[in-house]
């Protein structure tokens, strides 16, 4: 493989605390980075950079690891902007709009659904996302969820089976039957192409006992576990995520001090999704509370049609800083290495030696511009190492 040196980096964020300024983000000023087509080979001061086959001069721009978006619902059809307008006018979010997307997705042919999903994936990539998770969950039939998982596997290596999104209308009077389907035949059909299983464990979705049954079945199938938890109410879902050793517990809008203490002593990442609070006019959870309790925090877009039609991780970082009490460094780490930790990945989310050569060149000299210029296209170029 040929080697490439990225020169004259104004501020390099490696997320490798063994290099640079010794901080958690491993900042190096006046830096250089050497990669081949797949991996990071070296980082350090520009003046010390070894020779490489190709030199790329970024003229003082900042360079960061590629974003790791650990929670998306990018595969869907239909349109729900009217719900956003209603919430801005004061209508409370109750989760009921998911059924509209289910109906639209079921009626959309595969080619159209793939084209629409690829556009969202392109938008994520244009904003610097180099690794992203994709959930099913918008068909809620055995064949439909199998179709979505199959399509997701064409888009990402991080595929999540979310048959337990809500109970569909046809099972309104047979919740137990639907839980049995999700934990049984539907899981059997989807597991071969999925890495993860998830449940929407919240008021109006699935309760703790139902979620436990589904997660336990998924674990027996060899899937890793994730959990939507306590977005709408505190129903004890965070405790379940810790009990089941979920890699990530997501939303966490309603959280107790006891939850935070337990999370801080666990290996479960709290993935916060401020795009959902922005789009539903709900109170933002305080990331400061999580961080001060020693909880590992990730930030993700939650890209979905109803409550967070967001494809910009820079916007998510800006919300984390402005609304949730995070520093820029904390929000950037949560959007990169935090997301990787939520996916239990050690090869992405940082630019340490041996990591995948996934990085972004900013149209800015400092990473603070990610929060300082919300709505601007701060990511100038994205590089993604060979898989």
C-alpha cells in the first residue's frame, strides 16, 4: 500500500491520550498524520513527520477522527413534517407517529426504499460520518423486517434488528403474540444479517418484562444488545439495560441519580440524542450529570422521519455544547470514540496507530468551529479507509 502524509494540520484530534497534550482527545497542534489506504501509521508534530509516498497539505486546517453515528433509523419511507409543525405549536410527542412510517415503508418497493436510504447515508458521509449503525423497525412483519435488515446490511456493517419498535396495529389485541413473534420467528429470520438487537422500552412501546424476553432471546442468537430507554418516561428501562449488559442505552431523557451511579459502574454507554429533544421540544438531558457520574457518553443523530430528521453530527455537537453542558472536546469525543465504544469497536473513532484511516479535514483551524458555526458546512473533506 502507498503511504500518505497529511501535513500542516493546525489542530489534530487523535482521541489517543498517549500522544499530544495528554488530554482525553490527544490534541496535537502543528501536526501531521501518516496513513495508508486502510490504517493510521503515525501521528505527531509536522516538523517530525517521516517521508511518505504522497503529501497532502491542509494549510492549517483542523483534522479529526471520522464521526461514529451509533444510532440511526435511515431506512424508511414517507413524510412526517406535519408532526414537527404540530409539536412546534405545542402538541406533545407520544410516539404514535411511528405507525405512519410503518404504513409508508411497507408500501414502498425495495429499489425506491434503497435509493431514499442511500441519500440519507450520503448526507451522513458528507457531514463526516465514516461509521454508522442502521436499525430496522419500520415494517414490523417477519418478511418486512427481514427485508429491512437485508437492506441495512448493504449500507453498513453495524446492523440492528428492531422488530420491537412498537406493537403494530394488527397485533393491538395480542401483545403477547407479537412479543413471541419478535423473540421467535422474526428474530430467526433477521439474526443472520444483524449484529445487534434493540427494543423501544418506554411508555407506549414495550415494558421492561417484554423487553427482557426479547433481549434474552436475541442474546441466545449471538446478537449484541442495545436499548431505547426512558425517552418518554422513567419505566425502569435503564436498570434493564445494565442488567442485560447492553452495549448502549439510548435517549435517557428521564434518568435518576441511582441510574447514573449504576451506569458509571457498568460497561453500558449512555447514547444521548439531542436531535430528538430539539425536534420534540422536550427537555434536554444534562450530559454534565452523566459525565460527572463517570458515565461513558456517546452522541448520535437518531436520524429518523418523525423525531430527529438530522444527518449532521456537527449540529448534534452544537446541541451537546449549547444545551447539554458539554465542552467542545467532550462533545467531539462522544461523537467519535464515544460512538465507537457504544458499538464496542476499538478500530474506529480515534486516530491512534492501527486505527482505520477514517478522518475529516475541517474548513476551520480549530475543532471549536463544529459548535461555533451551527448550520455551516464545517467538514471540508472526509477520508474513509479501505474496509
